C-alpha cells in the first residue's frame, strides 16, 4: 500500500504540501488505473510485478491523514512493513528523495497523525524535499504555497524518481531501493 499525503481541494493542487498526492497520482497514471472515492480517501488498485498494489490519497486535511488509514490497512490486510507513506519534507533540499524503513515524524503533522492512528512509527516512508522557506517566510504559508516555475521541473523529476523507486520496491525490495535512490 502506497499512501500519498496532501490536502484535498483544487486550491491545494500543485502546492508543496501535495507532492505526496502528485507522486501517487503519477504512479496511478503509469500503472493506468483510476482512483475511486471510498470512505474519505481516493483508492486505486492494480497488480504490478505479481503483487497487489493499493494506492491511497486520504481526503481529510493533512493534519488528519491518519484517521482513515487503519481501516484500509485492516481491509487489505497490509502489515506496516508493506505500508509506504509519500510526503513532503522541508528538511531536504528541493527535489531530493529519501527512503527510510521507519523513523519519527520529523515534525510533519500528517505523519504525526498517521503515527498516532497506527500506534507505531515502524513503517517505510518516501520523503520528497521541498526545501526551506526564506528566513522571513512562514512555514505554513511556504508548504501551502505553489511551486515557482523554476521549481516545477525539479519536482516533476522528483515525482518521476518516486515512481521509479516504488516500481523498484515492487520488483526487488526496500533495501535495494534505498541503496539505489538514497545516494547523495
């Protein structure tokens, strides 16, 4: 199960906080599947590399992302080790992706919500760097802001890398994918 984090609604399309949604939408496009609304989430299902793949975009706001996920983990019988969250990270340079087996929320409120809902932080994640705001900028305004025209190409390349990383996870495993995609 691959979960992209973001905020629902047109006003949040293409914002920094929605790179998780953008990545999962791109994955669904590559796998030629459409999303359907189910219980406060958009869900797409398919098979790839002889594995069932479930893609989820919670339709709650970012800070409540965890509310809908336990029901889907139970419904699809997905163990936490096969539950991947894709989200933005201000602590990574713009466009950099990082895969981790587990870890803290890093101050990301969507991840805080998921960790609280699941009662564990022991699940893999794919972080996408959105960079830091200028010193005078407000962090909330920054993550809810849209990418500049010069940033769009970088983020488009990053979401392509996320799709390649997910396909690699499905064809190989997380460890192999971390070695390939976490390089500096």
